[in-house]
């Protein structure tokens, strides 16, 4: 049974907008759901989030901090919740490292796959909110304060989006691609159909 679901997409794709609604829709069907995020999800993870989002660092350090936070997240939050019968929805997981540090920053995917082996957990289902970069950038333009990822140029996000598509191609059984350029109501219809299916 599907119990660990992740939401992925470039900054500005709209995934966070729909995550709370999706979780509430599952709760309305009697599921015990926790919502978490990456980087973050634990006390240590939130501290690492502040560092990763706001401090300049090497690509390797950035990737290793992300996976350190992820390992803590899995051990302290995700696995205990799954073992107790809860559903877990996470705003980002390992796919984000391949898209951002891999494709976006140019880190070798084989090195990322080695780090991924530490985590020893894959989502049952990943919803990839796909949107043209120019649409995502327009949505972000309303934000007053942007972290160092959100401040990147359009070319960076084109690479990130391509990285997500590569992950979809490598793991087609796990991904559902959501056309996030649609209206909010149209996206919710897609998400409602996914909930019915699971």
C-alpha cells in the first residue's frame, strides 16, 4: 500500500500550495497523515536547512549536508511514522538532490547515488509538479525574501527541471507528472484522481 509520498518540482512549481490540501484529503478518508519537509523535518535538519539555504559552500558540502539531514529525517521521523501505520508526505526528498545538486550544480550523479544508498528508503509515490521555468520564475517574483537557490538564474532551473525529467525516466513506476502550469482547480482535479487511485 502507498504510504510514503513525496512532492517534487522546481522552486515556484506550486507543490507546497497543494501539499496541505492533499494531506487533508487523505485525512478525510480516514488516513493518519504527517507532513514534513526537506531540508528540515527534525531539529538538526532545520539547522542544516538554514545553512544550506543561506550560506555559500562547495557543491560536495552542500550535497553531503542534504543527505546528512535526510538520514536524520528518515531515522527520526519517516521510518517511525511508517512503522506505526501513519502515512508520510514530504515536501522534497532524494530526487531533489539529483535535480539541484546533480543537474543544477553539476555534481556527478554516481556520487549522489552512493549517498542515496545510505538513506535506504524510496518513496512509494512521487508527484512531480512540472512547470515551464518562466512560469515558476514569475510566481517567485512575488516573494520578498529569496533563499540562495531561489535567487539562481533561469538557466540553473532549466537544468534542475531536466534533472527531474531524468529521474522520472529512470523511475517511471514511482512518478506521476503533474502539469503544474494549469489552474489551481485543474491541478486539484488531477490530485483528486490520484487519491482515488491509491
